[in-house]
């Protein structure tokens, strides 16, 4: 079947897919989220980037040996069977609708640059967030054709303001302008663990090029290169832009900011710079949310077609879109958005991104161990080299570190969400076996 599919994704389109999926609302909000952790937050963010690079190399090794559609889901299912495949699909599905809620909050935050009353009122904030979510659910229901040119343009819109602020910031920001190393009063290790877990969220989506393997030109070579190059690009952009913003905006102002990049642009070039950056952030965030909703609905539909999700998720609308799956995505993202706004905008965003991080990192961990399992069996996957075993082991340790750093409350809710899938698996597989 894969031989009949046109392979139209070369290296640079795959690179754009990785960069475009990874860079969303998180980067535009992360300096404010990490502000309470001082300069240690920036160091932790860089460490999260190193961990993300290890995960990218691990997934690239799997793609080289087992170029199957579905990325981590396909690797886990190949390594451990249907049950592990279901858990990975379930966790990935949860992470996507949780991320949809987080991205909507990011949109609201930068919308407040133009209309400050929105971020000052929880009711208005929730209302705007719900409008954004459901407008894009509607767009996806009607059907959206994305061309390669539009995807590349969206990626550039995300990169340009970040690179511009980062490069200018490197010229004007001195090391002494950065906030104190650890103003929390807590142990450096605990702060580093929490901040690196938060920072890792900004790299979620790095697996994007591994998912449509059947559409990639020479996937065994292209996917690993695109994963590594894309993740390195994102890490470099994050580091220089994060350094600039944290050095330009005072810590006390940063902690209260809902649009840190816009605030940094105002300090560099005046009010118009803030509006330009905020406008770019809105475009990037809206496009990122559209992609998250699309990917979420398609992931659930794919798992349903494999017999691992309830049958309604594979139903198509009259426009040949996964209508039920889209509806479920909109409802769940909306509920998460509403129920967590009692924590305040930044507090809600922080909690939701930790939930999304855990439920994505678990699939990464499964993929790392599936790689080791497949390597011992040989066959299609082939034998692993010592370098591949080492990378897989280190990537697994990174996943454990991120999960541990997310905090007890987040692990508690993440674990409950994963366990909530077990009755679903029992019902789905029982019906499949009976049929």
C-alpha cells in the first residue's frame, strides 16, 4: 500500500513539519512561566533542549530501522503489541487535546496585548478561548487543505519574530541583566527538575516527521535527518530568544506578564514592536491550534481504524472528516480550559502544559524501550548498534526525569488519565474479539 502513495515530503518539508509543529504558543509564553525560577529556569530550558535532541535521535534510529506510519504509536505497537499501542495512542490523544487547551490560553494571552480587558477578566478570557477552539473545530469539520507553501509560510511567521528578538537581544543584553540564579529559596535540584519539565513542553511535537512515513522520500534517511535538524533549529531559536527576553524584561514584570515577547519588543523598539510581535504570535498560535486539533482527531480516528479506539471515532462526516473525533476534541479541550482558569491565566497554562507533557513523554518512553526490544529480536527492525542502545537508554532516562520533575499533582492526574483508558481498551478489544 505504501508503494502506491506519492512520496512528496523531502528533507526540508519534513524539517518544516518538525519546526512548525514544535513552535506554537509555548515559546511565546514560556519566559513568563519560567520567570519564578530565575536564571536557573533558562539553564533548565537548555537542558530540556539537550534531552529533546536525545529523544529526536532515538526516534530517528527507530524510523531508520522501522519506517512505519504513526511514529511512537507504531514503534510501541511493534515492540510490545496492541495493549502498549493503545496506551501510547491514548496518552498521545490526551496530550493533544490538553495541548489544544494550553495553546488556546496562549492565544488569549497575546490577544490581550490588543484588548487588555480580556486578560483581566476570567470570564472574557474563557470566552475568547472557547471561541478560538470551536472556530477551529468548525474549520476542521468543513475540511482544510493545507499546501506546502502555506505550511512553510506559517513556519516562517513563527521563526522570524523569535530570531529577530533573539539576535537583537544578544547585542544589548549582558549576563548581569539576567535574573538571579535561584530566587525561589528551594533547593536547586528541585527547581531544575520542575523547570526542565516545563521547558520540555516547548519541544513536544518533535516526532512530527516520523508520523507520515509513507509520504516521505527515502524515509530511512530523511526522517532521522529531519528530526535532528528540526530539533536543533528549535533549540537554538529557543536559547537565543529566551536569553534575550529574560534579560530585557525585569523579573518582577516578567512574572506578571501575559505576553513576555511583546513586552521585550516594546523595550527594544517601542509600542509598535510589541504589536508586531503579538500579531505574529496570534497567527502562529492560531495555526498551531489548528494543527493540534487536526492531529488529535486524526490520531483517534487512526487508532479506531486499527481497532484500538471506540468505533465512533472512525466515523466520517458528509465532508469526509472525522466528525465525532473533532467533537470530542472540542469538548475535552473546552472542559480543561474552563476548569483550570481558577488558577489564573499563567497558573492554568502551567498546569495544563505539565499534563500534556507527561502524556506525551510516556509515549516517548515506550518508544525508547520498544527500540531496545525490537533490536534484540532482529528481523525487520535489525540489530541495534551500541550507540543506538546508549541513545535509547539515555532518552528513556530523560523521559523519567521529565515525569519526575512535573510534580506530584501532575503525575497524579496524568496517571489517572492513563488508567482511565483501561476500561476503554477492555470494551474495544472485547467487542473486536467477539466480532
